[in-house]
């Protein structure tokens, strides 16, 4: 075969941020060192990633979980990704993201974009008073209900300021909304889903304790919310909007999540495949130079996927569209602040019934031979292009089969 027809599709490794190190160069791009566990022995494996899917929070206030330097390194090496590394870095501060939502609130208006009011304090010294009670105090950059305290009066509010002082971080406050249920609208590529989560245990945090999850119909109102937020930071391929439907009958948007969002409900497998298709299409566009999943000849080296820290991992992908009809009841789930809505890597399932992790590294090693047949004999450019996309699909399918 001619040189233009030679296509290489090696493995698709995955790792947590804590398991990788990297160095980036102006001319040679980014080189990643990844710790691989083989038979109980840690082996360092080096490669040059062509594409990255990030499913782990890049920053947490927990000691040792600040990986913003790795995001900078990948961006320095000009590694394409989902979501963009620019947006991943910007999502490392929730008040920074909320400031983008304030812009949407002012441009769309409170009727179309009902953002919950929030006050930002750069440090504890500014936390003198708040206009109404009860309020929810959120300390720093935290996830999954952690770092959030409901405060009933001024005396308790002053007590919380001392905790914020010890944490040495910024804080925000927002009016407490008596919730009837929580709403989550997610967007993966061009696929939309809406969910309603109702607390069973009575905890004021619906993602804590037992809750009932239902899929509900997408509305134009919900679509406007998520489409508007998906334009943040140059565009988000994967995102979700969280809101609270109060007992007063009003909706209050409280948060936007990026590609680290967990996958929930009864359609996790479909969402995995949706993310798979999104990756393939984006790789075809960035690496193969085509705007649709039509093949093209190119040398593709390796794709690094970064999942969630810890054992609660969620997943990605399925191209089929889900029916946006009557609400579909999901199974009841019991979760804790550290378990609820935890993001993770593509191959494992998320949510209450998390499944065992798949041995991706062993599978991915066998993918290096995917294109053996392509390299034999004389093939046309179109055949080589078609084989590239087919093999990408097979590679991801084998990784997600468990």
C-alpha cells in the first residue's frame, strides 16, 4: 500500500489524573507517562495522545485532587478533547461558571432563564449579613452536595463564616428553595434528555439519601436552558443544567455541569453510545479532516481517556435517540453526598447500580492489530478512509461492551 493509505489505530488507554504525568513541547506536542498495573506491578507506559475525553473533575478542594496543571499541559501540547480543555479549565471554579450564567440571565431575562440569585464573597471577612433566611452557603469549589450548608438565621450564619475562614476559600450564598423536585436537563451532542428527581428520605439535598428518578418530556423551555449554557467557553459538547422546581411552582436554575457529569437513569447504555459517536465524529473532524463520520486516511496514535477519581464511575454513549414522551420511572436509589451524581469514565456504568469496571487496558492492547488487513494489498483512499472510521467504532465498542 502507498504511504497515504497506511493507518495506525493503537490502543485507547484510560487513566485517572492521579495516574498520569506529562510534558509538553512547542514542536513535538504532549507526551504522557501513565502508570499501568500489570500483575500487581506498576509499569510506566509512555505515549503521545491524539485525543482526550475527560470525565473527571480537574479540580477539587480535597487535598491532592488539584489537577489543573495537567489540563494546562494537555492544552499546551494542543491535544484536542471533549469537552475542550479551555472549557475544562474554566469549569474549575463554580462561581466563575455561574458568572457566565448571570450573563445568560441578563440577556434572556428571568422568564426564559430563571437563575437562582447568588451572592459571592471572596473571603470570610465580607460575610457580614445576608438579606433573607434561610440561605444555602456553598464553600469553595465542591461537588455532589459537599460543602453546602443550610443556614436558618444570622447567628448560624456567623458561625459558618468561621468555618469558611478556616477553609481559606471563597463562598457563595443563595436563597433556600423549598424543593418539590429537582430537574436535570442533559445534552450529549444533539441528544437531549430531561430527568426529575424527588427526595424520598426528606433531606433538603435531593441528591442525598433516597430519591426517585424519572425521565420526563423535553420541553422548549428546557431545551433553551441547556442550549444557552452549551455555548459557554466556546461550546460544550457534553453538559447538563440542574434546576430546582419549588413548591411555589417556580423553577430555579442552580448549576451547569460539563463533561464530568454523571450518567443517570435507565438510558445509561444509550448515553454511552452517544458519547462514543460524539468522540468518533469529533476525531474524524479534528484528525481526519472531515465534518461528518466519513473516513479519511491519517495516522492516529492513541486516545487518552481520563475518568473519575475513586470507585464510583459513570459512563458514556449510544447513538439511538430516546423517546421524549411520557415520563419513564427509574428505579429508586439510595445515595450519599460522596456517591450521588459522581462522574466517571466511559466504560463503567453510573448511578445507583454501578457495575464493575472493565479491564480496558487489556482490551485496548489488542486494538493495535485492528488495521492489519488494511495494510495488506493495494487499497484505494476511499477504502482506507472507510476502514479508519469502522475500526474506530469497533475499538470503542469493544471497550464499552462490558
